[in-house]
C-alpha cells in the first residue's frame, strides 16, 4: 500500500463532537467525496455525516475545475449539513469552512495561514486547501448542503503536476515534516462543528471576525468585478452578513457578495492600480 490509511473506527471514536463525524464513511477510492455525500444525503443520512477517501478519480474543484487527489497523501472530506435556513444564509457555510480549515492548519504551523477570498487557504502565498460547497434547495428552503474540503497535507512539490507546482503547496512542504492525517482530520471535523454551532447559536459575527483575522485584507485597495461592473475601494473586511465591504474614495460603502477580487497597489489615481503582484482573490 505504501501509505498509512486513515482509520475510520479510531477516528470516529476519538472525535469529541456532538454529531459531526459520528457517521463516517471511509473509502479507498471514490470519484468524488462530494458525489458520495450527495448520495448519502439523498438517502436520508443525518446531519454531520462525513465521507473521507484515500483518493479521488474525479475530484471536483470550483468553477468546473478538477482537484488533484493522489492516494494516501492528503485529505479529501465531505460533510453533510441540513441547516434550516435559506440558500442565501447557507452560502455562508463556505466562509465558515474556510475558517475551520485555517484554524486547523494554524494548529500545525508556527505561522498563520491566509484565507484568500472567498475560500482558498494559502501558506506562504501558495494554495494548500480549497472548499467546494454544493447546495440542494427546494424553493427558498435548503434541503442539504455538501461541504467538500480538500487539504494538501503530505503532497511533495516534486509529485505535483507541472501546472500547479508553482501555485500550490502542502503542509509538509511548509512545515518540513510529515503530517498525521488522522489527527488533522479529527481536529478539522471538531473545528467544523464548533464553528457551525457558534453560527447557529450566536449568528455570523464570530465566524466573520476569524475570517477577517485570517484574510488580513482590511485597509487594502481592491477591485471587485461583479458581473460586468467594477467596484474599487478599500477593504473593510467581511461583515456579519458574510458580505465583503469596500469603501470607495468618496466614502461610499459597497457590499460584495460574490465575484472576482483583485488586489491593487494603492488607491485609484496614484499610479498604483492593479499592482504587478496583483492577486486574483477568487
Ligand atoms: C477549489 O477549487 O478550490 C475547491 C476544491 C475542493 C476539493 C474537495 S476534495 C473533497 C471534496 N470532493 C471533491 O470532489 N471536491 C472537494
């Protein structure tokens, strides 16, 4: 086998959660853990059900991209949630999951990871984790949500395909040691439950505060491309509704809910627009 597979029994029994991960499906290979989680959710599985796999043959990324999923190296996890809420509210779960991944990564490292709007997690500027949330709705009601999380843990740069080698990294590459995948998975599931319960009990404020802490974008000039429109402003951070707040040079406050964001080197008209190191933040 050449790698230490995750042990679902040990994992489920060591979890200090109310419901998350108590139903845990572990597979050697799946097309996508999100697809398996969808099937379980349609079959009526309880909230908190988790699917993990050693590899994915068709790992799904955002915007129709694929997600590299080599065997036995990383974490491929999908969580089934059944929040009693609207699709707009449930969209915040992506931001919440990003906070949980950032918190779990931080516990492995001597430096904080960075969240890149809305939900990539970077280590020293390179992507180590991505989140794909899929909502199934009936009108204005959410039936279930699949929160899919991929984290590059023990993925050596030399093993990454050429296309991602310059932009991706793993915890092992950044920490200089092999990561215990079971312990990481356990901590991530616990953090997901902690953030989820906090959101349900106290609203989005605490999650937004942590998101802002890890995104560190406050005070940065940016351009948001929303549909055909461009909004330029200084970032004030994520608000309690999950909107990214920008303040224009005229002091007008704009709220961005989705779209691409590009960092600028400074305010408009200072010659600093779209700095060479501009970062696409979606
Ligand atoms: C992104 O494009 O950044 C999102 C990547 C999400 C990958 C994870 S791996 C576990 C789950 N199953 C999938 O097929 N995708 C998500």
